């Protein structure tokens, strides 16, 4: 790329540009005051993109996401604990019915035994044997009931604890959501007022200058116009060399200059160091 160093004056350049990275712009003139106002447009555009960035990167977004993931997990665990609770309740009822049946049968046997109606020694022995085995069976079944009750209590306790945690995380999520909404409201209000201000200022900038700015802004990562401050382009931070400084000095005030390095519109101000 054999291109002479030196600031390009849009108004003077006539030869076709062979540098495809920097297609030649048509000549452009704008009053210095209009060029300065373009810097105001640029500042507002920077502000607007900062606001948009801030809106999407609010810490509350990540906070809410984490809390909602926690909440989903806790709710699943709570559902499992409550299912366990109702399952064990059913199990307990069933086991208690089993105990009752055995108890009733034992009571019937005991009644027959006490009635004296059974007289055959063999039948008496069988009856006594059955009463003894029913007593053992009842004891076993009562142990089963106790074991189920323990599981049921544990599930109840766990469900209670989880319900408490769900409530606490829900409160945290509601708090984070309220903070996020307030922050978004503030940012939206700021964005709205900056957008209106931008419209007003942009309307006062000549259309051709604004059009070039918009094109460069898209190409140059959001910055299309840069102040020349103390001989430094504020777009790319590069200092102009002496040849470039001399060219800027020689340029008419209404010439729209471009930074030789970054190709942004370079705006002269009282602090340009010329
Ligand atoms: Zn530059």
C-alpha cells in the first residue's frame, strides 16, 4: 500500500483512491460550528450506546437468573418432599389397617378361647398358637408403622424447610426484580431524553456531513467523528505528524477533514494545538 502520509483534504482530493480499505469520499464542506455540533451528536451517540450496554449488562439480570435457577431446583425438591409426605401418609394408613386387622383377629381368637367353647386340646393348642403368632405379627406390623411414621415426619420436616427456602429465595428474586425494573426505568428515561436531544442536535447538522458520519460510525465501532485535541486524533489516539499538522493548518475552516490513520471525521476546535 503505497500511500503518501499526510492528512487528506476531502475538498482537494480528486484522484481515484486505490486503497480499498479507505474508499474515497466525495468532497465535503461544513461550517466549523456544524462540525463542532457533529461532535455533540457523537457524544450523544456514545452516551446512548453506553446506556444500551448498561441496560443489557445490569448485574440484576445475572442475579435474577441465578435466583430463578435456585428456585426451580428448590421447587422440584419441594414437590419431591411433598410427594414423599403424601406417599408415606398413605403407607401409614395402610400399615395401620394391617395392624387393626391382626388385632381384631387376635381379639376374636381370645374371645373364643375365653368363652370355653373350644374344648378339644388340639383346637385349644392351635388357637393359642395362633394368638401367639398374631401377637408377634402385630408387633412386627407396629414396627413397620413406626418406621413409616419416621419417614413421614422426616419428609414433613424437609418439606417445611424447603418451603421456607423457596419463600426466602422468592423474596430475594422479587427484590432483585424490583431493583432491575427500577434501573431499567431510569435507563429508559435517560435514553429517551438523550435520543430526543440527539434528534434536535442532529437536525442542525448538514445532511451530507451527518450521512458521512453515520457511515463511518458503523464502520468504526460507534465513533465516526473525533476531536483533534492537542494534535491528537481522539478517535484513534494517534498524534498527527508535522506534515499532517501543516496540512490541517493550511486547510480552510469549512473543509471536512479526515484522520489519515483511522479515517474518521477530524474536527478542529480551539484546543487542537494548531
Ligand atoms: Zn484517527
